C-alpha cells in the first residue's frame, strides 16, 4: 500500500468505510482455510430473524463478535466467523399473512405450495437487507459460508436430527396442555409469551353442592367454567374440610364436579375454593392429573367457544363471558364482582392473548440430554461470562420438562413423518416412495412444522456440514465463543449445549458471553411500537461505524443494563478525529521514514520518550487482558486513555518542537506508538485504523493482517513513569494557577527546587513559562517546591468584568432591600436570603480588591 502524505483536515467516516470493506472482502481477508496449520478459532454468529432489519441489540452483538474475530486473526489464529440468518417461522408467517390481508387474500387462498413461493421471495429480499447492514458495521464474516436455516443442506440437518431422536425413542406424540395462540393457531413455548398487565373483574360464583349447601368460587374467566370438571380446596383449610369427597353441580351445564383436596390450592386467593378446568389452565391440569378428573376442551383452535348444545357455542371468549355473567345473575348465582389486576400472557409475535388448552403435539424427551449437559457444567466445559449467568442456566436445566417441538404453522421445517394410505407411519429424512409394511406408494405428510428453536439448536454444527463429515466440521468444531443476551439462555443456549453433546460428543463452544441489554434513554425497553427504538443505521450515518463499535464494546459487558446515551457515541466520533489529527501532526514532520523499532539509545536520552513507551507497554497489557477476559470495556478504556490522555495530550505536546526539527528519536517513538496503537484499536475501530495505518511510512499490508502487538513489558520503565508523573502534576498545577489568574495561555515565570534540570525544562516547555532561578513573589506550588507568577495586569480585564457584574448584582439586591414596601410584604425567609446574597457579593468584591493589591 502506498503512503498518502496529504490528509484531509478532519476524519470523514463516510469517505472511507465502504471502500475499505470492499477491499478487505475482495482480497479474501474474511475467508477461513480449514486446511491451515494455524490454531483454529471459530464463532457462528447467532442468526438474526429474517423478519426485518437489524436492531441495536444485533449491532452491539456484531461489534463484540467482530472484535474477537479481528483480534484472533492478528494473534495468529485461523478464524472462521460464520454468518447466517433464521427463518423465524411464526414471525415470518405473521408478516406474510399481513401482506396477503392487505391484498384481500389469505394463505388458504394461495395454498401451501404458492405460500412457500411467496415466503421464499420475501426471504431473498429481506436476507439481503440484513447482510448489507452487517457489512455497514464492518463485520468481517466469511460470506462464502453464509447459512440460512431453510437452505437445503440445513434442512437436511434438521430432518436428520428429528429422525435420530425418533429412533432413540425420545420423540413421541401426546395430548397435553400447551400455550395456544388462537391467531396463529399454533402452540408456542413458555419462553415466547409476553406478559401484560390487565385490569379485569373477579367474579364470585355459587356452585350448588349435592345434598345441600353450596361452595363459592372466584374466577376472572367465567367462560372457562363451562369446561370445569372439579372443585379443589386445600385440605388444611378448615372452612372446606367437610366438603372434600362431596359433589358440586356446575351451573349452566349440570355436570357433576368432584370436590377434591389438593395442597396446591392457595387458601388466601378468592374464596379459597378453586374451580378446576384441566383443559384450560396448567395448574388445573396438574390437579386433574393427580385426582383423575376428566378433561374437557371448551375452545376451538381459533379461540371461539367449543360447547355443543349450549347457547354459548361459537361465541368469542369475551362474548361468552358477557352472556354467562348475565345468565348467572338471572339465576341468582353471581355473588359479587371485584376489580382485579393481573398479568395475562400474549404471543410475543402477534400479541394475541394466549389460551391454555389441550392439544395433540409432538414432544421431545429431555431427561438424558439434560443430565449430560449438567455433567458438562459440573466439569467446567463451558465458561460463562459473567459467571452469574451459569446459575440462570442451571436453574432452568434442573427443572426441565419435555419439549413441545411441534407447531401448527405452514412455515418452517415440516415434521418428517409420513402416513401411508393404510395408516402405517414412516419417519425418514427423505420422503418415502414405498411403505416398508404394506408396499403402499400413497403418503400424506404430517402437517406440523418444528419449533424454530429446534433447528436453531443445531446451529454450531449443522452450519459446518453435519451430519456429513466435512473439513469444516473437523477443523472448527467445537467453536470457541457464543455471545447473546440473557433472554435466550433457556430458549437457545441450553438447547445448543444439549444437542452438541448428543450429536457431536462435545459442547458446542467453550465460552458463553452474555452481554448487557441496552434500554431507551428513559429506562424503558427499546421497541419500535413504543417509539423507543434506535435505528443503528442512523447512528452509523451520523457518527460512523467506528464510533458506534467503540461505544458498543464499552457498554456491552456492563454489570447492569445500560440506558442509551447518544452523546457517548458522539464522544467516540471525536476520539476518531483525535487520532486523525495526531497522525496528521506526525506525518507533517520532515526527515526520512523512521525505523520499525525505536533505537534504544535515542529512546533513553529523553524522559518523554521513555515514559510514552512505558505507557504503551502498559496499554498493550491492559487491552490484551481485557479482550482475553471478555472485559471489553477495560480494553477500550485503556486504549482511549493511552491515545487521548497520554499520547496526544502529553507526549505529542512534549515532542512537538523536536518533530518539527526532524529529531529522528522523536519520529521513531511517535511512529512506533501510532503503529502499535492502530493495531490494538483495530478490532474496536477497524475503518479509521486501517486508513491511518495505510498512511504511515514504509511498505504496509493491511493492519487487519498485521501481528497483534506483544511488547512483553519490554519498555516498562517505573522510574520514567514516576518522573513524568511529577512533570504532569506540576504542569497541571501551573495551568490551574494561570486559569485562576485570568492570565493569557503563554508567559509567566516558574521557579522550581528539588527536581532535576530535565524535569524542570520539560515542565517549563509544557506549561509555556520561563524557568528562573529565583522568584521572590508568586503563588507557591503544592506539587513541588517552587513558585509561579504571571505578568502584572494579565488578569485585569477579567477581574474588571467580574467586578462590574458583581457591582450590578449588588445594586439590584440592595435596591430591593431598601424598598420598605417590599420588606413589609415579602416573607421573612426571602428577605433573609437577599441579605445573605448581598453579603456574599460584598465578600467577592473584597477578594477582587485583594487581588488588585
């Protein structure tokens, strides 16, 4: 690469980012070589849902992944950073159905085949959008290995896993209570429920008891009483002990309801007596199983009432509730109504209210895989960062139930189960052509598709070619790092660990990194619908990818969730410009290109040279340790502190004159610091560092291919750090006195005692004062023995302005205090406050008079 000495005066990210990304990609810098002799490092990027555009969480996650990928390449590893995206079945189907609704159509109008074609067209369009946004962020992904959970090879991996589980006897079909979305007409998992606060009514209803008497229950959903099959009370509740074993009669229906005793009933909720509806409540389902109660399904898949021979059949739940309450009132069975606030589950994709109901579903037994995963945790096979999230994972795993893997959708991986014309079942990866039991050639495939998380659970090895024995699988599995938010520890991380152990015999990654959640500035969650979302593309346009990435890595591993603060992104934009200007300064110096390593003798001659090299070594250590320990905020803070506070604010100021004079030692050290700084900052801020690196003298390849600095504490010099620390302390004190005196930025006299000549001369140069041997008058220093004084009259103009303002303020306050009418009407505390204000102003005026004398 050629050196470009002429640099624009300010850094413009828009002018360089696209060009550098295109060059990196064209030269194959992102492509991993499975046959390389280098040690391997692999990461499979968590596939974003294809349902739209990347949000701030994806962008933050991408910055972390790419930081690790670029760092490991520079550290000598063969890096695979594999991209991909997920089909997001429920979310995508909702998007497509909304499109069809706007056209006056339904998916049934299209038919399943045409619907699939429509989906594939949309996938092609949206997938390209997501990829382009990842490119804008600078993600150095191996695009030659781009994967999609619905591509043909991945589809085959999913089918293979299902068949393998089925052959193990772990997949079975059974009716159980599930979370049912009436809009999507599909089961969803507990983890895909969005809880919202509802203000409803609690209805108290009398159930007659055979043989006389009654029991009053309380419910917020009277419509579900039509499917009641029992009443439960706590056996420890003295109010109801005598009812256990008796039979209640269900109002409006006449069904006989056994009254049972069960310890799970909360005695202090409602009346203490619980209507049991096993077909429509998970707790009731468990009670029903324990006591052998019947199960009645009182709802259709669309959420309407399923109560044949009753007048409520076919009504919506709310319509039925209204009618049932009216009928109970008429019968004198409605005791009272109370307002009731509670949490109600909604589908997190379409936001419909979830209806628990009994459904025949496909289930995967988890016991064996759970036990293997727990054993791997006990062995320390996966390290968690921060460690506390392993507790979240283990708590979930220890209470794990069988997994409902079926979904009643059109979009997704179709269950590979086929039924021949004679009713035989065939389970196979490929569609069967002949029934092995009866030779039938007519088949119908099961209509269900698999839970999206079933396919995602295979991501770390299916993307590498499993079930085939591929070069990538041998070279890059297990992968090294997985990074996500805490919200999918149970949904995804746990399942990847279990399937990885089962199919590959090893955990799928060694380190699990859980990043913080970025909230809106007011602390609410970021949401497009709430108007609190932030589009990362807007930030990239305003500040550039480097500023965004540096901010992202500075907050990603915070111990608490982070409120978004755009000024911090803007701050890193200024930091990029600071690097730009520092490089411009150094490149303008005359002389021959410097050597690659500072000459030992030259570096020893000047205190500032030895100091900055020592600080560079410390920064190298701190930045490296921060990355290796997944404490990225410590790394970017160390890089920022070295670059801005030490290199730019102190060292370059100290050597500015030496650089102008062509001092070869100053040039060597300055270039050496920039060279190493750009390499250490590259994983955080790839574009500006590549641009600035390319402008440094000498024949240069990409900084992305440069070796990671490893200074091995070579330049650590505690003595020079102590001496230069003294310089900084004295200079900062002199500057403080100058500001307090209102003196101009140059001039003044400084006398120092007890410090070496080299320190004194360096202080005088940086503080822009004259060094003198003796100074009778002046302000004494605290950082060292000595005094400083500034030219007489230097602060006169400032003091005159300050005096004039104080005198004006005092005149206004005294005018009020001299007004007898004001004193009579104003509260005593107001008058006292004005008197205190007048006294303070007079004190300030006396201080200014003292400075004049």
